[in-house]
C-alpha cells in the first residue's frame, strides 16, 4: 500500500508549431489502500497524469511523492518506473502475443529473477483467484476478451504491487461483460488492499470501483469527492454531463409570490435553495432523468408540478419509454422524461420534477448546489 501525493504538477508538451498544456497545476492525494478514480473527456489529461505517476512521463514542474518520498520533480525522474512497484493494466491489455497466458503472467516475476518454483506457485495462486487456471497454456489469440483482461490483471497483481493503475480497462469488453469485470476488479482491490488508480471516460467504471474521484477537464481538476457527491452536487453543467446523463436547458430567473423561480417557456421550476442569480438573468438548470416524470395525473407523490408539455416523440429505451416533450408555449425547447407507459405524439401532459434534485448553474459563475 502506498500513499500518492501529486503536488502542483504541470505538464507541457512542446513541438515546433505549438505548445500544449496537458496538466495545469494539478494537486491530488490518494490515500494508502484507496480506490481512486480519474474521470474526464478525451484529451483532458487523464492518461498523462497516470503516466507521470507511473514514471513514464516527467512533470514539467511540480512533484510526485510516494509515502512522502519524492519520485519525480521539476523535469526529473528521481525513482525510475521499474523501481516504483506499480502494476499496470492498459486499455488494450498489452499481452505478449508470442507468450502463453502463464508466460505473460510470469513475465514481471522473471524480470525480478525469482526462482522458477516460486514463479510457478505465484502464477498458479493468482490464476486460481482470477479463475483462469484452465487457460494458462493458451496464447492470447486463443482467449476471449474477458480472459485476456484477467490475464492482464493477473500479470499486474502477481508481483504484489504497492500501486495498481488501470487505464480504461473495460473499454474493449462487450457491454454485457463490463459489469462482471468491474465487480471482479472491486473484489480484487479489496482483497489485496492495494492503492488503486482507475482512469476512465466512463463514469460507470468510477462508480463501480472508486471510493473517491477527481473530474479532470482541460488539464485541471474541476471537482473532487466521492462519486455520489459529484453526481448529486456537480459544480458545473460540464461536470454534471461527464458523470451521468442529465436533462439540461436554459431558463430565466423570475419572482413568483416573493420566491425566485426559473421559467422555461410556460414551465416553472423552483429549487429548495435561493437561486444565486438576479431576476431576468439567464441560467442553466439540469435534472437527472430519474428526477423527471410526465403523467396525465394532476399530482405525483414526491414530485413537484412544473407545468404542461406537449409530447413530440415517444420511444422505448432501457426498460422505459423515453418521451421528448416541449413546453406548450415554446416548442423550440425540448426536454425529455421517462415514462412507464407510451404516450401519443401531440398529447398534452404534465411534467413533474423532484425540486430537491434541481441543479442550477449561473452562466456568469460556477456555483455548487447542495441537494
């Protein structure tokens, strides 16, 4: 187990024609034995940060410490990657095609020049834990995607690393295998109690494995917290979209009966907090799909009525009907909601929302909303 500290790390890539700031003054601490996620869009700097921690890239400025010992600092590698005791699982798993599963797993142990009987014992032990003992004599081309991934994980864990780094580890798996693969990694992380970094653009990976996470955007950490905190209380609409599906639209702040509300066409949304914007000011607001419903009923328990909408599209997706609607006063605005029953196009129905889950993002500033 290793405590990781990233302190004021900036990484700049320079070419003849341009300069790219991949990381901009990043500060981060991953606690010993913790499963930590780094999520962000493509090009955000996730892989660069992972490679700097692994010692495969050098920070332009700033420093990286393992258990308070500096391993990289200000353009220099202090401790080389082979001496950082890191196990890595890459997006494409990076198995050696000319080696069997056994030989792939044994590779880091042979680099350590361990006795063959000890290598055999360690490989057999980790293979049994991962359920791949029966394929150890097979070559990667003879293995399924899930088996290849397990071999890659076994190779990373067999040398008892202090840190496990997973770079987009599930993106090459079929969708129906990803959940079981996530559960496996979570189980292994807890069993071995290894400090784990999982880097992914898919929030499902982070929610499944990490106890804390950082949202990295344009080389900066935009939010840090538990996955559920980031999901429920995103600091910006950009973060909200990165960690889950959200129904987002623009509205205008108005005063109704002495309370600030958001008007969107004929719809009125009233959060449980004071909207941090002035009357007539435009804001962005958002709701998770599970916090919006449409119905022909006039009341819905646990939900607040926003107003009437007209149905534009009714489709079936993910076990529910996805209904695209517009405020009856402005059909250029489009929202959507989930329904247990299909609805006819041009039907006029009521749109309900959970007011405690309403998120508001003023266009002029970033404000954290607590729900």
